C-alpha cells in the first residue's frame, strides 16, 4: 500500500474513532448546553467557561433545546454518566450548569454532587423545554441558555462534535452580521471537531474491503495507537459491566449462566458477555469513557469487544488482535458511510458485521473469509430496527455478537449466504450498497413511526 493511501486510512480512523463519555447523543446535548451557557454573557464568559466551575456562571432562568428526531429518540431513555438521571432535559441542564465546553463530548466529566441537585431542580420546575427540530437534518442540536447576563445559543450539526454556531445575545441569530464560523471565532470556540485536520483529510476517502485488508496487513502496528486506545477503554468499561450491577446485567448474567452450565463456556458466550457488559455499563450511566465508532459508543464497543474476546479465546498475539480490531472498525466505518450517521436501522448490526470480519480474519487470515463473513451478516441481521439508546441495547449487541461469531465460523469453513438470497449480492461490496440503500430509502418511515410510538408513551 502506498504511503498516501495509508495516511488517508489513518486519517479516517482518527476522524471516526472518538473518545466519548456516556451515550453520544446526551453527551452532545450537554456539550451544546455547556457552549451556550458559557456564551450567555458574551465572549469573555465563553473564554472563561472552559476553566470555570458551574457556580461561577450566571444563574440560569431557562434552557431551550431543539433537536432532530433521531437525537430525541436516542437521548430519551439513556443514562447520563455519573448520575442516576436519564434523558435530554437532564443532560442539557447539567451541561449548562457545570459542563466544560473545552472537553467536547466529555463535557460532563467533572460534575459535582451539588450540580446534580441543581439540574434536577431545574428539570422538575419546568425550566428546561425541548422540541423537535424539523427540516434540520438527521443530526442537529440547538441549545439556548437564558441568564440575567444574557442569552447564549449553540448548535451542533452533522457530527456529534461539530459546532455549527455559538454566540451570545445578538450574535447567534444575527446571520447577516456574522456567519457561524465568524461567531465561533469571535468566541474562541472551534466550529469543527477537535480532529478537524483528520476530518478534512478523510472527507472524500472511501476505502473498500480490499483496501482495508491491505492496510490492516501492512500498516506499522505503532501507527494504530487510537485502535489500541479503543481496546484499552472499551475493555475497561466491559470489565466494569461484568463486575457491577448495571442495566439489564446481561453480560454478567451470560457469564453467570455459563459458569452454571446453562450456556456453553465458548467463544460465542465469551464474545457476547464482553460486548453486552460494556453496553450494560454505558447505557446505565457509567462514568467510564469509551472509544466510539462513527459517533456511537455502542458501535465502538461492538466493533471492539467481540474481537478482543475472540483473540483471548484463540490465544492470538496482541499485535494480531490489534490488527483484527482495526479491521473490524474500518469495515464498520465503510458500511456506515452509506447509511448516514443516524438511521432507522440498528448500528449494532453494522458494528457486528465489522466484528465478524475481524473474527474471521483471526480464524483464517483470508480475504475470502472476511468477505464471506460480511455476506453472512448482511444475510442474517438486516432489518434490525433502532428504537433509541437504552438498557436493552445490550440485548441487540449480544444478538449481533452471536451472529458475528456464527457468521465468522461459517466463513472460515468456506460457507456463505449466496448472491441470490434476499438483498445479498454475489459481490460483498454490492451487498453493502444494498444494505445502505435499505437504510437510506427504506428506514425513514419506520424511524418516524418508532419515534411517534416513543413520544406517545411520554404523554400518557
């Protein structure tokens, strides 16, 4: 592989693998709220906000949140890290009261106990109002924070850490006077992700399976530090989920039942429990950060932990596991590129397909086996719907992981879903394209229906 392509691959990893604290959707809401709160008294407050405590900010009288339907769906039932709270309103209140805008998606890293009480009181008093943003795209969050000192507004668009605009009273709404980038510059706040250079380098680069496999085999292992960080952090939250009592306790229960002889103590159970435990902890609000894949921490866990578990089970070397996890993440990124960042289809099947490719490579070191694993996964889990981020995501991740192991084992035996079955084509790249088409064209109506059902529950 030539150096230019290798560097583009590394830039793609740097763009799509991001450290996040808690569910990315509530983290992004908190980030926007922290920016808006710091901007509420103007540029000086915004510049001080990164270092100031919540107590040093002006008293907040109201918070308004406008968010796209997918953000509302994903933020509705998920735990906020380090708290017992769930949902968008508490995330916005905590971000405005105590969030550190310099930390982006880890803005709630240093929230104090007294901040929790203040945020809960604000939500209980009806001072946080949220509504759906229509016509703003799949990923849009705008938070307005009112204080006696003024009003701050911040918006995130298209990517969870991409700031579209931020400003104080008279700035954010004055489109004729300032563009979004000018507003951001005036307040010394980045208008793009922290890894903007990598984002620019990777913007038009779209590798196929053949490119990914060549990269995985040839890239110097020392260049894969971000993937190594994914293994480190995602393994840590998996271990936390296995030791604690989080959410459905699915990962812990699978381990317990295997020890009791009710499940086989095999590769599949090991992989399912490792992945599910990480999601158990994350969805319940564990303070452990993760490395997300294409904006989703659950997808980051799902692309990482089944491969790590398989590597342990197969006694593979650390470097081989590192390369297999790299393969898993890149395959997931490749598939997700055709979806758009958010979809009515569950991302666990996308990340699970990456994991299956990584496990197949561990088993056989074969391009054909990797391609067969992709075909088998598309033939297996196509149509799994996304009904928001929540505790039961662990069940979907466990299901995707089980299918990933089965698909990889079949692939290593030379067996694959044929190109005449369902949306699977003879060429795995065309199968990926068909899956992406289903997500883009077939899932919006289902997505709207699911959101409607979820919102109706809150009105009873």
